């Protein structure tokens, strides 16, 4: 029974990868830009999903880490450093800062923790805006170059998208491995019952800090990808609105589901664009769609899919329906 | 017999209420000690103070002669001290098997070795044995939250034994469990006591269960020990009868 299920999963995964590689062909540069934006936002949402969805620690700080990543990449690459340096430095910095930000989570939970992390996002935003000597303040940093890898220039939108897709693939593989390791199980224990986890020997303190640190580091990776994508960054891009948007991506896709962030980021980045034909109405329709989804299924799109599959399984286990159709 | 747990003059107050008021006792290796007393007599508070969930106001707890007061629950778990809680404490979204693996995975190696190691932390076979032992084979792949109350109670107990602890403190293991399953649970616990040489302290309101399982009983009332001895002696102690039934 297991093998066909695995084969189906493999085929589905291959089809999705093929679709993602083929997607930009025939699209205009703006369409390709949106796909690249989706990859960056997905990475940031994967990080938040790890902190919130798996380990159960609410965070409104993810925008700050995307910002730290983006500013690190912008500052380094405009000074002539390769983007690879930023891929090393930014996640390491975000990991360290995320670890420190985890300490309040050892004392407060839920909406109190949300406020602590919200304040952190505001603090980082103010640093981006006010420390002009470093960040150029509201004028932002422009002319951020796109990288060249072993002679392959990613200057063109299509090339940069394929590069971003590669980074997303690496992040996906790494996170998949992490959540399926004993660490992933410990993170979920933290979310479901920290007191019991503690009594079973799970060092809840270290795992909480680790969940924050790794989630934040992935925010940094997203930022490093975001800076050369937009090639111009300024502080408002990393304000609270982005944190809320990333939270929305995780919740809409399905918090605690591995593929939730992929779907959530697609909804958040692509759906508003698809609704543009309604002109002035598109954001209203988008907001209404999110409200309806959250009312019908608070566990997000993948939660909805799981509910449907479980019902189908229960029906199949109950046996075939009566032939005469009397029950219908 | 060697003393494994030693509690000396332990006190815990909440404002003006003395929940635990100078309790001293010893637990000897291999025994099954029952801890009984009316509601509000301080039994669970005593457990929580011993196991680091609450900081005691005064007194000392020693394991193997070494003080453990102030240690965190996760450190105590790694010292071989397990527990179950009065209310159900399983991880509802994890499968029965995953619950059991989680219960054992943090006891060996470092955090880093677990990241690089096997997905089941090498505990797959041990989890299967525990599933078999507690007769949970039919539901091993189900989410723990989907199990019946009695089955969750068995899982809860099984989790406390996954890491092969030397001392397990069980807080009302029989609460809400039907009589047939109860007899089974008693048998499982006796067997673990015999095979693993695990020592138990059991809080329980079900007198029949506790009297038939335990080798020694402590009676707590208003935060103090009022009687101690063999089940039969305690059952007939006038002070104990008074504490339960009043004058």
C-alpha cells in the first residue's frame, strides 16, 4: 500500500518542479518578477512556519529578519563583495539575533509574545530609517547588482528566477530534513505541550531558542534573495506590514504543514495580481477571500485538503454506498 | 533496600495556604509507594515540587543522595525520573508511535547528534515493544488525539517508561479508566516493576487499585503525612478514616 502512495508523491513532486521551471517561459518580465518574489517570500514564510507552525512560537518579527538579510546583501554587494558572502553573513547574523529574540519567548507566550516581536520589527525599521550613515535612511540603497555564478549572469529576469528557484530548492531540502529529524518532533512537542515535553527530557529552553534562531536565519536568506531581485531597497518594505503579510501566508497556506508556506506565499503574491482585472476591487476581493477561507477552515488551505482527504478515507473504509441509492 | 528518593521537610505555600507543610519521606528502590489523601491534601503539589515544575518554599529533595532541588524537569528526566500527570498529557497531533519515540529521544546523546542521527533516534524497535506491551498495536499509527480516553491514559503511562526510568511518579493513572482496562494497567505496572526494577510513587483515589498495587502507603491530609504503612494497616487507621470521611 505504501509504495503506490510514495510513487504518486514522487510523480506529483516532479510535476510541480517541472511546472515551476517551465512557468516563466512566455511570461512578461513583470510576471517573472512575481514568480521570483514568490520564491523569496516562500523562504521567509518557511522560516516563520518553523517558528510558529512547528514550534508554536508566534512571531511578528520575520519582516525585520528579511530586512536584515536584504540590507546585508545590499551593503555588501554594492561594496563589491559577492552575493555568496551575504548568504553566509546574513543568516548567521539573523540566527544570532533570532536566538536572543527567543529569550522573551521563554517567559511570555501567545499575544504577549506577538507584542514583543512586533516591537522588535518596529525597532529594526527605525534603525533602517534613522541610521543614515549605514542604511542611507529613507533614500534607500539602489543599484544592487544581481550575482554571476561561475560565469552565469543572473541579470535577466528569467536567469534570476531560476537562481532563486535553486535557492528555494536548497532551503526546502534542508528544512524537510530538519522537520523530519528528532528536532522536528521536539519542535512539535513544544507547540503541543511544553510542560509534558519538559518532563520527558526535552530541553524546551534550547529548542525554543533554536526554533526562533533557525526561523530567523531563513528570514535572512529570503532578504539576501530579495535585495538583488528588486535592486533597490528602502525601510518601509520591511515594516510591520510585511510581518503581517508573512503571518498571513503561513496561516492561509496551513500553519504547521510543510507545504503551507508555498501555497500561502502563492496566494499572497499571485492572487492579488490575478484579481487585477477587477481593477479597483481587487484588494477588497482578496481580503474577502481570506476572511471566507479563515472562517471555513482556520487550519488553512492544506488543513482544508487534509479534512477532505480524511472524509474520503472514512467513506472508503465504510465500504461502497448502497446500490439502490436509497440514502441519497 | 537502597533509598532512591529522599524528601526532607518539604514545604510549599501559595499566599497563606500551606499546600505542602513539612513533608518528609523516603522511597526505596523497587517498591511501589502509594500516596493517597482527600482532594486538596497537597499530593499533586508535592509531585510538582519534587519534579521541578514548582519551586518548593523550603526543604530538600535528594535522588541517590544528591540534592535535585531546583533542577529543571528535563534534567530530572535525563537522570531517570519519569512522571505522568493528573490530566491527560499526550501530544494529540503526533501518532502513538511518534509520541513514544519523542518520550525516549532526548535521553541519549547530544542535541547535535540527534540532528544528524536517525529519524526515529534508533528508538523504533523500543517503541514497537512498548506498543505491544501496552496493547496499543491497533492504533500505533493513529494520531494520539484520536484515541479513546482509556487508550490515551495507557499511552501516557507508556511514554513515562520509554526511556527505562528508575523512578516514575504516576499522578492518578487510574482516573477515568474503565475497570477492564484498569486491571490491565495494574498488570502492566506490576510487570514493569518486576522486569525493569522500576520504582513507583502512585497518587490515586481509586482505593481498590492503589491497595492492590502498592507495597506501602503514605496518607496526606492538609499538606502533612498523617499515616504510613502497609495497605491493610492504613485502611483501618482511624485518623485516615477521619481525614476521608470527617467525624
